[in-house]
């Protein structure tokens, strides 16, 4: 985005002006003036469409410096390469932070509606990272109906070729699970703890564990058997 902004400023000043004005309009109306029953301005989550305007604003001094110094330095080949490398590094950094380090913190929010949504993301993220810590040579089972949906996209990004199954009828389905050359992992979300003893009897020798949030709040229990 910064590279696009630089190009707009460098070659098409009117286009840069239009992007700035439209972005600032989004910021003023959607992020500052609009109010909802469960929230009040400023609404930072509405600022996203205005981000191009911020990038153009950042590009203004850089574009001016490039224009002033173009007669002294031959930057036609160097500029695209530098911007391209910077954008690749920034993109990788964003992906790495989002999937490996970012976490939701529901307790930091004042709105009950927002806290509820964040608890959903918190549990999904913790589940995906726990499955990734097991590796692809595991079959994973969520025992009982889970209040938190499984996130296949994030989990698939973190670990590939890992099979996940939701056991909606644990009393019948647990006994039908056959071990192969893979490890087994069972997740017990709140409300399904009663199935832990049954699972431990059917699959003895496993390791019990607990996954908590960054604040130490309980999210779910686990029962894990390593590969034979």
C-alpha cells in the first residue's frame, strides 16, 4: 500500500489528493461522527477504509524528496526494488505477528457485546495454536458440542495435514476410534468435562493438560497420547 501511495504521489498528484480526501472523509464520518447503541465514537474499527489516505500522507515527504533529488540520483531501478523488498518484509512480519503472537484480550473491553466476540476469538486462537504445537502427526477430537467454533483457516496455516473431528455423540463415537500410527488429542471445552474420565479409560496412558488464556483464565482441558 505504501508503494502504491508513493507511485500515486510521484506520478499523479490529483489521484493522491483524491485518495487523501476520500480517506479523511471516511475517518471523519464513519470513525468520528457515527454512533451505535453499544459503542461511541471514535470507532477505530471503522478507520480501515481510510488507511490508504494515511499511507499517501506518509508518502508525501518521501515523494517530494524523490522528485527533488531525481536529477542527482538515478533511482528509477532502485526505488521499485527498495519498495518491493520493504513491502515483502512488512507483509511477512504482519503474518508472523497475527498467527503466532497476536491474542485477543476480552477483559480489556468495556462493551459486553465486544467482550463476547473477543472471547470467541480468544478460544479459537488458543485452540489453533495448541493444535499447531502437536504437529501434523496427530488426529484431534473435540469431545462434545463446543461453544467455540473450530477455525480451519488459521489452523491449516499453522499446521498442515492434521485431521480434526467433532464428536457430537461422545458416548458412542469415542469407543469407535481406532489408533493407528498417529498420536491422539482430545479437547474438552466447558460443559464437556464429564467425558474426560470415559476418554481416559478408553485411551489410558495419556497426558492430561489445560489450556488457558494469556490472563490465566481456563479455556479447555486436553488428553493427549503420543504416537505409538
